[in-house]
C-alpha cells in the first residue's frame, strides 16, 4: 500500500510493501535544506528506510539545469547528515504519465493539481522497483 507523506515543501512517497525500503523524494524549488532534511531524517528513522531515490528534473533534451544542481547539492549535503544509499531517477516523463493516468481516471482539474506530485512520485518509485527486479533477476540467472 502506498503511504504518501507530505512535509511542507518536501514530498515523499513510500511503499510499505517495498522490501528494500526505498523512498522517492520530489524537492520543490522553495525548499529549505535544514527544515526538509530534519523532517526527512525523521521519516527515514521511523520507517527504517534503507535508501533514497531522488527525482532528477532534467530538461527534455537531457541536459541538467539549476534544478538538477539543487537536487544533487541536496544529496551531497544530506549524505553528510545521514550517510545512506542515494540514487537519482530521471523524472522527465513521470509528471506526463501521472497526468495521463489522472485524466483517464476522469479526475477533476482541482484534484489533479492536488495529487499530481504524489502520483508522479509513485511512477518514479515503481520505475526504480521495476529496475531493481530486473537487476535481481539477471543476477540470479548468472548465478549471483
């Protein structure tokens, strides 16, 4: 079951059924590291999360702009507070996929605006879980 957690400008989506205990994080442009990092450490500790997946907001041409730099800086700074595995996931099309799913579900414009980030975070988390499953399967096939 998905458990959305919202802490001011930090949006996380955690999967209780995720055996590796990953969480996706979407950082807003008006975040403050001190406040959001402290809240994130609480969530990680309470839920025994083993790693983080940060959505990397690349430009559509694949280049990295200021938002990517901010996300990478957050990861570097956060690692100093709580060292743990952190990876990045290209989030370029997660919002598009979320919007499409919400439109197909006939969600009102107001409701879409309220939940789009949570749904997009779910797409990011599902993507990384699918990728990890492929890696595990390949490892098992090769005797790993």
